[in-house]
C-alpha cells in the first residue's frame, strides 16, 4: 500500500473505491490496529507511527474513536456497560448522559445488544466511540446495513454531534448520496493507492467521468407532451427532475428508485415498489 494523505481541520473525508482497494486496512493502520511494513502517521504534531525511527503509539493512546459496520458491541453488556467500558480513566459522567439523550438511548441503557434494532445498535456504537471525546473518528461503512430512513437519521446525528464538538472524521463508504451529504473531501482508492482526492464536486462533477447515483422516493408526477416532471424525496429534501414519459410506468408515487448517471447515459432502476 502506498498512500500519501493529509486531512486538515475538522473535516469529514470520505474514503471510497472498489472492494479490496485497501480502505479498511488504511483505517486500521491509522487506528494502530494493523501495522504497515513501512510508513509514517502523524496527527497534528504528534507522531503515531514512524517505522524508520521505531515509533509506534498503541491504539489506546491515540485519541480516536472507531465505528465498525458490524457494531462490535459486547453482547453480554448492557448499553450503559458498553459505554462505560469505552470510557477513559478520568471520564466525564455528564457527557455520557448528554450523548445518550442526543442519540435517543436514555430509555435503552439497561438493554443488551440482542434486544436492540440495527439502528439502535449503531447509535450505541457511535455514542460509545464519542464518549472518549476523540479528535479523530474512524468509520468503516457504518450505515451500509441500515434502511434509508435510518441511514438519514444517523447521518443527521453525526452532523449534530460534530456541531456541538468539532472533530475530524474519516469515513469509508460506497454510497454516493452519503458522500455528497456528509463529506468535505473524498478520496478514491484503488489497489492500495489514492488515485484522486478533492471535494465531492471536484472529484465527481468537474469532468463527469464517474457514475453518479441518486436515491429517492417519488412523491408526485406531472405529465407533459414529451416529458415527465417528477417530485421526489431525496436526502431529506423535495427535488424536481424531468425524465422521458415512458418512465412513468415505473415511477409511480411511493416508488423508491435510484437514478444512475454515467456520462450522457441515464438509467432508472427501481429499488422497491
């Protein structure tokens, strides 16, 4: 793996690319959970890894939080016990209560993971990562296994928590809507290398060489002689777009869809009717 990456300020960096490109491995190396053959990782002025000088700061001494796709909660512990286990030695008990309230978990503190829905488990995982008050939050496809409504709720929660206490986020994702909604920067990774980095608009819209996917739900249809005007719920807002009239058979009110843009080609794919 050969990666030269700098994230400045309290930004959200989306890391994307095909499966097997090395995205999760890179996150684990930043966290100190995996060791590269050679390299250097610094956070601010603090060296976390410098193989040439024999420096390797252990994971517990790196001021980070890590949210996994599979939640990684302790099954024999309650919600509160999962949070307390993650706390540093000198912790802020008031912070736990505050985060529980924001995440909507106050009434669930005595439940164990198997008694929670997937969305509730992921809220616990996110809250557990943040009780440590990290400067850097690493997230490995944290919303991929959830339904679209729950994805939006948890994305909103992440943004709200960052407004209260800014921190840097590196997020592995394949979801184009998630990238545009959350990320300040996006980096595309292939075969262990970064092939492109910039703002989402710079990376995906400037040259329009990459495919784009827009997900939504049809609200209304308006037909004209040649075109169909669609009002749809996309990323928490009502959007309007026009498509050929023959698409009206597929795009009925209540239909969930994805529009696939690749260069000049446009294709509609129905997710659920």
